[in-house]
């Protein structure tokens, strides 16, 4: 009985924190802007904001709503999406600070997001009564995939040097 209560309460708390996802991403962009002005405080803001996003995505991966109508495959796709989102955000941190290991993180997380996207669209359109995969998850996936593609080509020297 307590396990179900904890899972339900934890899911509500993570959902409440994910409401601030756009604000946290805006803080990361503000940190990037401050960082271009040759200030060290931008690096701190980028690190805190993106690390917070990565941890929130990781928590969301392990806390899914108790939906009796959802199939195991839907739960798997939701978990894969959130874990891959966390990996991509950590890869973005690694890329921005030029730490080694950025490209494998971006490729691994990005390819998993790319594979999960058609399934997300399928489940949102064909099974709108389930609550495991939402429209916001598709938007998050598309934004992270576009960021990965832009940063991957930017780091390869194709876009910027």
C-alpha cells in the first residue's frame, strides 16, 4: 500500500517540477548568452540548468503513471524517451564545455530518440486515452533531436569553426 502511494506522490512531484522545464531551458540559453560575453557565471548557469533538466528527465523515466490501459510497449517507449533525453542533455553539457565523450553521448541518445519518435506519434494518434505518452513528450523529442543535429554538425566544423 505504501509503495503505490509513494509512486503516485513521486509522480505528482516530478510532474510539478517538469512544468518548469521551459524556464530551466531558458536559464540554460541565458547562461549561453552570458558565456558569450566572456563571463564565467554563464558556465555555472548552463551547468546547473542542464544538469537539473537531465536529473528531471531521469526521474521521469522511472516514474510513470499507473495506467491500466497502456501496454508494456508504451511504458518502454516512454522510459526509452526520457532516458535518452537525459543522455542527450548530458551530451550537450559535454559538448559545450569541450569535454571528451560528447559525440558518443549525443549519437547514442539522439539515435534512441530518433527510433522512439515514430512510436510516440503512433501511440498519441492511435491511443489518445492512455496517459503514458503525451504530446509534450513528442515536442521535447523533436526539440532535442533538432538540437542534437545542429550541435553535431557545429562540432564537426560543418557549420561553425
